[in-house]
C-alpha cells in the first residue's frame, strides 16, 4: 500500500508541475509582451507644464506669435528629443551690448542650449546643465561677449563636457540670428560626426551651419536614444524687469522622441454602461506601459466625448512630459435600457422544457474554459498514466 501511495504521489506531483509549467510559460510570454516598449518621433507643441522651472520663468508664447513656450533664466524640458537627430522650431533673444546711450543695455549676456541624457535638475553649483556647470552634456553657448556691438551678432561656443572634462569643439560668429524664428537641427551624419544648422523659418536662408562636430553620444544620449533640452540665461545688470523682452529662449514646436502608448496600454473601468436619462458616463482611466502605471494629471489628462447618450462614447487621453506627443482615443459603450416584457408573451418555463431534460448538468459533456482551458480540463478530468501495464486514474476531489 505504501508503494502505491508513493506512485500516486509522484503522479499527482507530475500533473501539478506540468499544469504550473503551462501556466507559468503563458504568464512569462504575456509579461514579455507587456514590457516591450518602442520609441518614435512625434510632432509636439510644448506648453509650460512640460518644463521644470528653476527660479526663472516659463510662460506661453504670445498667442499673436504662435503656440509654444518662452523661458527666462533656467528651465528644463521634460519631453525628450531624439539624440541623433534633434530638431525643433526656436528663437532666442539677448540683451544688446551696445551702450545705453545708443539704445542698448550695455551689458554682457548669454544664453545656452543644453542637451543631456536625463532631464535637468539642480546641480551642486545651483544651476541646471549649462556651460558653467559640472554636468555632462553638449552645450551651444551663445554670447554677446565679442568685440562687436552689433545687436544681432553673437559668438557661439560649441562645448562638450564628459566625465569632468570640458572641451570647446568650435567657436564661430553668427549674424542676424537674435530674435529670428529658426529651425534648429543637430543631426548625426554617416561619418559619426554631427552638423548643427540654423535655418530661417519660411525661407531657405541658412543663418548658421557647422559640421564635423565630434560629439561623444555618451555625453548626452541615453540608452533609449533620447536627449533632454534645457536652457540657461545670464542675468546681467541693466535689465528693467521685462525679462522676456530682453533675453530668453522660445520653443514653438519640436520633434519629441517618446515611448509609444497605444490603446492596448489604456484600460477603462467600466467599459460599458446602461443609460439612464440625465446621467453622464466617465469611466476611470488606467494607463500602464512597461510595467509602470502612469499618473492622471501628471503624465496625461482625459476628456470625454458623447458620454451622455446611448451609443459609442470616447475617452481621449492626451499625454505630456516624458510621454508627450501621444494621444490615445478609447471607445466604450452606453447601452439602451432593456425594454419591459409584454405580459401577453410570457410563457411557463416548464412548457418549453425538453421532456427528456432532467434539469441537471450532463456529466457526459466536457467542461469548457477560456484562457488556459486545456490546463483546467486536465485538472478536472484527471490524469491517466500507464505504469508497469497498470492504468491509474486520478480524479480530482470534489
């Protein structure tokens, strides 16, 4: 009897391990699919909520001049760009070095376009990534330090900082660039070097181009191929308080490089309603990507359409910051209420019963299941093994 128990125990253990293995394998595959995250370029117009504002200012561009954001002093964009092909629509403003008597401010001033692997944060010296800070990155440092007092002539220093070493890769003068709306491009070529170009919007005029920039992508591109943009602007004497009129960086639009969020990442709860007059139906929205659950009001906002009548309603999810550029629309149903039954059409349920139907379950039918139904069937019906010519049937206990 003890040997039989050992055999039976072995069979049961084998069946449980096999069932668990099947279930575990399915779970592993599902998790692998859930955690696969892709990235792509998306056209995006940032607003002030996409930025970290460091003791300066971030505000919307004057509507007469278009959409976008103007920054004064130090600010960091939370929406990543593509590290090997940075492109955005921008302009910068600087105080003039011309004497006050000649209509200028008579002070030194600079702005810096900074690119780093992570979003900007306060560093040990109290600044975000900039030409003067200790952070790794690539910096395009634009100054009016040059000997000229022409208001639109600036000096550009192209700087890379990596592992504590700062190298100036090039210095060049740029004329007629202050306050001009331009397309900014910093693109990696087939030779591995970068070319920086400023091209005036609406024309083919190239204000500035510089190739052969031997940037090390380790300085400013992360493992996902992303880089983060930030600005630093010098506040010199002579400012009359109208900061955004005198110096700053405006960003009208950009090519965001963010994780792709699809309808599969968005869950509505509930996803179906029964209509009652006067009600509005707004399901709870949950967004999960790569195993992370995003935060409503921080990573995205939700608006609802056609959600107060019978039919198909829509939850529109608009993403910001780290996920900027994604917009997902998810439909849900608002069903009409069931019509009351006509009393004349009612029947005695016994009249429609098959005379041979006992009302009990048919033991001859197999139990059917959904996901993993083969495992359920095996566990319900039992396991049959032939050991030494003896068939053993193990039936699951009730």
